[in-house]
C-alpha cells in the first residue's frame, strides 16, 4: 500500500510521515527531497533559478514515477502538489491519501518561526504582518483539492504521536 500525506505547508507531512514509517516499517519518501536529489539542486534554488512552472512539471513527473513503483511506502508531498495538473487524481487512483488539516492559526504559528519561513520559497518574502492573510487565502484556494483525500485528520492541538495513531487506525 502507498499512503500519501497531503496538506498545507507546516502541517507535519514529513515529520509525521517519518514517525508513521517507523511504526509501520514502511519506507518514507519526501517528494521534495526526491526531486532535489534528482535535480541535484535544492527546491528553493529550483524556484529561484528555474521558476515555479519548471518545478511543478518536475513535481508531477516525480510523483508519477514514485506512484508506479509497485512498492509499499509513505509519501509526503508538497503543499501545492495536489493542486496542479491531475496530481490529486493520480494520488487517489494509485494510493490512499490523508489530508493533515490544520487551522489558519495552527499553520501560522508554525510558519511564522524564522527557521520555517526561510526555507519555504512561497512565503520567504512575505512580511510577517501579511503572513496570516496569505495563509488564509492560500488555504481557501487549495481546500477543494485537499478535501478530495480519502481521509482527513485534524492536527490542531494534537501531538505527532496522536496524529500517527489516528492515521494508523484509518489504515486498518
């Protein structure tokens, strides 16, 4: 079985995916890391040097490649991955999808930390005073894609361990 974790930036897709992989003995793959390794350049550098359209094309190619490997694994995708091309359809045809849903306040609290903001190309240049509004607008635009997931787990006020347990129950 392939399990794909989707959700907005800072919803915990990678950290929860790694924890879930340990618990289930599945391999964990982060789509952004996979792309960066193939391109031999970081995601922020891809955005900076080649642009978002180039990145989105590579993202869809990598997603398609991974989902057709016939292996069991957990995949964390970028926040925008489900929203481009036919990626969400591709995910739902070839895997079980779980939307890690965080409120605007939860996401804002995580993203407003300087270490988080710096490594995310879409928000790195947004002023702190405008960040919450950006998140709200972006979540509104992306919600229809995220809501197509097989399962939704609300992450607000939960530990990573609690979220992993909840996902594990939905996998059975």
